[in-house]
C-alpha cells in the first residue's frame, strides 16, 4: 500500500505514530477485557473498523495541515489505486468462496480428500486436505469451518488426541492461507509491495515446500490410531472451479479475470447439478461481498490513516529506527544488508499481527514501511510480499486469541491454547523461513 507521494520528504516524527498506538490500544484493550470476562471471541467483540475511528480523528487533530487539507490527505489515502484494487479483489474472492460453497464445491473437495487418505495416516491426511482446500478457497477460516467437524468425528472414532487433530487442521489451513493466490493476505501483500501474485506464489514455495514436508513427517510420526472413513460420494464437476482458478492463477492470468472465471464456473456447476437459479446465484455473490465487508472497510480506513501518518512523518520515524538496527546488525560495514532488512520486515509484521490478531490487517499496516525498506535495500517486491505474508500467517496460527484458534477450539471443545501448541506447521515454517532468509545467497 503506497500512499500518495508528498512534494517534500516528511520529517521523522514519533508523535505521528500516536494514532496507530491508539488503534492498537483500543483493539487489544477491548480484547483483553472481554477475555477476562470469559466472553467468546473476545478479540472480535470490538470491530476493528470501529476501533480505528478514534485513531483517524486523532491523526487529523494532530496534523499540522489545515483541516480541509488533512481530510483531503485522508481521502487520497483511501482512494489510492492499490487500496481500491485490493478492495475489489476482496469482493471477487468473497463472491467466489460464497458461490462455490453454496453449490457444493467445498463438500466435494473434502470428500475427494477423504477418499485419498489412508486410514493409518489420518493426521498428515487432514493436514493435506486442509492445505489443499485453503489454497483453493483462499481462506483459513472457511477451511476450518468446513473441515473441522469432519476431522472431529474421525478423531473421536480413531481415538486420536483432539489437540493433535486440531493442530493438523490449523496447520493445513494456514499453509493454504499463506500460499493461496486468492487469499486476502496474498492480495494485501502483493498490492502493497507491487508484485504479481504468481511471482509471490513461486517465491512462497521456496519456504512452504520444505516446511510442509517436515510437517508431514512430524504428523506421521506422532500419528495415533486409525479409522475406516465411510466412502464419500465424490462429484468431480464441483471441484473443477477450484482446480481451474489454481491453474489459471499460477499461469499468470490477471487476478480479476481468474476470480471472475471461478465465480462463473462455480455458478455453472450449480446450474448443472442442483436446482440452482440465476436469482440464487446473484444472492450468493452478494453474500460473498457482504462477508468481505469488514476487511474491505478496514483496508480503506487504514489506507487513509497511513496517508496521514506518512504526511506527518510517522512512517519516516519507524523506517529511521529500523535503518539503525539494520546498519547495526549488517554484515557489510557501513551499509545495511538485504538480509537484515528482510528480518526487519518479518519482525514488524509479526509484532503487528501479535497486537491486532489479524494477519491481513497486519500486512496492510506494515506494507508502506516494508516497501520503503525493500526499495532501499534491494529486496525484490516478490520477496518482500512473501516475507510479509509468511510471518503474518505464522503468528496468526500461534496466537490463542486468533480467530482460527478460537473457531477450532469451540468446534473441538478444547482450549485455544491446546490447539495452537500443536499447530506445528507454523512453528516449523518460522524456523525454515528464518534459516532461508539468513542463509540464502543473493545474486
């Protein structure tokens, strides 16, 4: 997310960051309070789009510009082409997920996965099923909602520890959330860093493949019990939309075209196999749009807030502090290394995600700073986008107050902490990613 460039470089100012701290304080403070009261989904009681409003007001109040000019800066940030493109992609991705689910695509994909899982490899099998569905759907939450009830039944029948199975499902869901070309985290990361989705996907594979293989070995070694899963009726036609968008996206077709084709194919499968009419098709598309409402609005508001903070020197202040750390830890005397700047990006997005418990929001908030670092220290846009997405998803899978942990814990009847302590893919990915950043040679 690049906000409109200023005519002169803003002077670094810590004060300009106060609105961001206010947003985090309200969002986290409300979550901690409701958590202490035993409220379910405590960190989601105060909507993020409401928590950010006082921060925006504060940013306008402390601005040295005239009121009308500050509002223009805010509106300019909202209306930046990257923000608008991001929001439109959110809408299309939501529509595809909604239509595909309504026409049976999710159930068909789960059935296909279950038919391929050996009875003695249930844990790694459910990791793979969740990973494929999340990569195809572009949502870890949707994947957990679809797979968790089935995984629970299988785990109980096979006498598998529920926390282990929950960890396998979360691991697969976050694998796909990170890798998927239509995931909102991918959309945010690629738009803020200015790279193609297919390039970021290929870059992500460098990290995801070794981490996923190690995870499969771990889940295989700790696997316990087995159960004969009842044969599932598989409708291959309903899986076609998912496979199609994966192939088209990896091939490099424009994401707007990819998602539009996916929506149409999902609708056509409904027309062909169900009593599914055009009116219902339209309603499901609108439902998908509605499901993206919060992240849509928040992305615009964060874009406006980022523009105000950039104009007032807040982002310049953060960049300056990170520059000092990079220079200090750089192996090249007198200049910051690419490696150190990549670790700096990872640290920023990880810390932000720990605070806001939302991987997409953390990428949007960190995007400007990461892009500035990438440009200064010769980090390619695809690498910067990959690092932002990877480390935000790592944290998202490991925080017990994240939506993923809360959802699967409520489904399995275990504590969120039990669930995340077995999300081994996220832990393994963290180690693999740091090792690759530190050891990989740059050309």
